[in-house]
C-alpha cells in the first residue's frame, strides 16, 4: 500500500536582536496549546517562500524580507499525517508582529526553547538550535514543560 504524499508545511524563525518569536496554538486548534514557529501549509501553486510570506502576513501582519531555508525534515504525527517541514530564517521584516492567530506569542532566548512544549515536528530543530548543531538529533529530545 502506497503512503500518501506528506503535507508540505513552512515555518519561519523570526529574529529580533537575539530573540526568536515563538507562537502558542489556540485551545481550539489541532495540538492545542503546543508551541510552534509561525507558518503553515503550502497551497497548490505556491512555492515554499511564497507560502511563508503569505502565512506570516495572515498570522502576524508582517511582510518578510528575504528568507533563507535553514532546515528541513519529515515527521509522522501519531495519529495523524506525515508532514514535510521546511524552516526558514527570517532576519528582516516590515511591521511589528501582531497576534492574529495564536493563543499567545513570545520573544524567546534560544536557551529558553527547551522549556516550552513544542510540536513534535519542531523538536529536532529546537535541539539543533539549543545545542549549536553539534548533537545527534535523534538522541536530543528537550524536556516538556507546562509553560
């Protein structure tokens, strides 16, 4: 039996000085109250960068400048879909991020990231960010928090 194609998703790592913007999913969303990086599904006919620019406008009312892909991988949610995740660095944007789609948004230091309950698909990148890219991603699972 052939597996369905993965759902393609983009996410932006938005930096302001030494802080990274993280977002908490709403109580009514799938995976309620989990933390994530802003972004979403790639729509038919969109490139990943087009999708990221659209999602950041819809979710935060910002216009991203040039974005750079920094990481990608696939994750299978249990139960749930197989997701192909593409993460981009967003160092320049126009506007002040407004919370239009989340329970809350927060500017986090990298060292704080393991203390947030992130989506499982984001965990390998969180580990890489916190350890400076030197650890085996499969053995590095940050602890969960109630935050």
